[in-house]
C-alpha cells in the first residue's frame, strides 16, 4: 500500500518513523479510524477493552482497526515479559482465526479488525533509553498512517486509548461524527474514572479527579488556549494534524501533555462530550506520575490532594489579556502592566528572561499571524504550569480541597449550595457533589469561551 500513500505521509514516515516494527493484521481497504492501544503487562485488561469496543456499532467497526502495541524493554522484569507473551499469543490467535473459543467468536463476528505490533519479543524489544508509553504510542500512531485508505475522502482519525479503559457503545461513531460534522482536527473525549472498580481507593480517585477538573476549569477561567485535560486515553486527531506537529513524542511519561500542547499551538483542542472513556483508577508503577502513580501515593499516605488557590488563575487571566492585546508589541509597557497585576508575575517573567525572548521574537516576526503563533509558542502549556507553580511557591499556597473548590465556584459565579459535614460518609457525598458540579462548570466555561 506504500505507493498509495500521499506524498506528505511518505515524507513524514521517511523522516520521523522508526520503521523497525511490523503490523500483523488481515490487510483490508476502507480504514478511516485507527485506535492505538499500548500494552505493557495488561493481559487481564485486554479482554475487557476488546469487549467494550465490541459493543460499538458494526457500521463504525467495519472501517476501524484497533492496533495493540505490546511492548517492553530488554531489561524489563521477567513477569512483565511473560504477561506480554500471553498478550501477543492471545491477540495473534484472534487475528489468525486460530481460536474457536467463545470470546474470540464474539470479537470475530463483529467484523472488527485487530492489529498487533510485537515490540516485546526477543530481538523486537524497545531500547532501554526509549522504552515507555510515549514510544509505544508513536509506533502505533505512525503505523496508522500506513493503513489508512486514502482513496476514501473521509477524515483519517488516529484515536489514542489505553488497555485498562472501557468505552461506551457509541464511542467510535460519535468520534467519527463529531470530526466530520464540525470539520475539526483535534479533540479530547470526555472521561470519568470508575470509583466503583474493585480494590480502588474511592475517596482518593474522586479527590484526584476533582484536582484535575479544578485545574482545567481554572485555565478555562483564564481563557488559556491550553485549557484541556491531558489524559492519553482521550486524545484524537486527524492524520494531517498528526503530521503537522511532527507526530507523537517518545517521552516515558507526560507524552499526552506534550503532544496535546503541540497540537494546541496549531489547532483548537475540541471536546467530545457525547461519549465517554472510563480510565482505570488503579494504582500503577508504569509511569512516574499521572493517575496510577497518584493513586499509589495516596494509598501509601505520601500524597494529600490539594488544589491551586484560584487567585493564580485570575493572575493568569489578567496576564493573558494584556499579552494578547496590542500592548504586546511594546515590551516595556507590557512588563510594566505585569508588575501592576502582581509583583510575583513580574518576578517570574524576569527569571524566565521574558524580555530578551520576546523582543527577539518581535524582531524576527514579520506579520501579526507570526506574532500570534509565537505567543502560544513562548507562553505554552508548560510555561503556564511553571507560572502557576511559581505563584504557588511564593504567594498563593495550595488550598484544602473544600476551600479551593468553593472559592473557584464563587469566582466563576457558579451557584451551588455547600454541605460541609465532616463525617466520612458526608465527606464522600460532598466530594461527589463537588466533582459533579466541576464537570458542569467545565462545560459552562467551555461553551462561554470556545464555542
């Protein structure tokens, strides 16, 4: 199929793709959607995610392929390698129609196509320096470019998912419908961790999701272009956007954050709220931070969930207003206004050599379009996070969850009634209420700012 690939796809693959790993699949035409699922010691979860996807409409499944990238490094633990070996054998048996068991028949009768990339067997392992979820996603996403049927004019969608997730019955159809109806290039799917999962620390996962949603709602309050959740199992983009930003990165963690940040510098990150991904709330050793690691730290008593003081988002909002105004072409005036907003904002900009960096950009930019792009390039999602950390460390310490959530509701004029009983059952009821209201607030702010 290589000779059928568009020139820009071929060019990308020649420059950016590793090209070492092979996709095992029953080659077929008509592919518009590719779901990429990294697999590292996930044998027990593969059946669940497959069954979940199998509930999707047959019409949506027929033009989709689910690519599992089973991966480990040469130095991975023996138990990880053995688990991956079981996953490879299991997936290979379905692809080759070798198994007549009931589960395989359920999969095969749906007409859904599976693909397997073996990056785990001896001689195919990932390099120790690169091994991680970032490179696993990249291998699968780069491979997606090679299986799309470019003779069909519809959008070609790369959908990122994880092996420990569940999806709804309309998952594939709603993603496809949204991208084609709205003609967008990038989006995230609504998500919700499952607090009822066996063995889960329910207060911990609810508190953690409150933290995530409080942060994104704060960014929305500030009207930041980087106000979106960076959850790897919720990312979708079309193939042109993927190529435009140079593909997925190879980071061992936070690959989702950096990939979405690259996308956001060129495209609006839309929200798909008509379907949902349900990531696991389990503890995990797989990455150095994120949900799994946070849950491990909460369970061991190393982490107590707190939220940002909403005042930091007000400072960010005021800064973005002047930075995105006509004042931006006058560096002296811009920095003078930053000092008026808050001395620590001014201190942060000085520490980050903002004057030197911005004046260089102004000198090298010939058009307003170039300047606007460089604004998001210079003050991106990571720089935004650094500013919030600076404000947290110098003037606005983190707040207890109750106080921080209620303060954000007041600032955004989100009308709710609070119940602050301290008994455990009442606390859980209150936290569940907070989480529900934060979801509503996110939707309100998104509609107000971005639609």
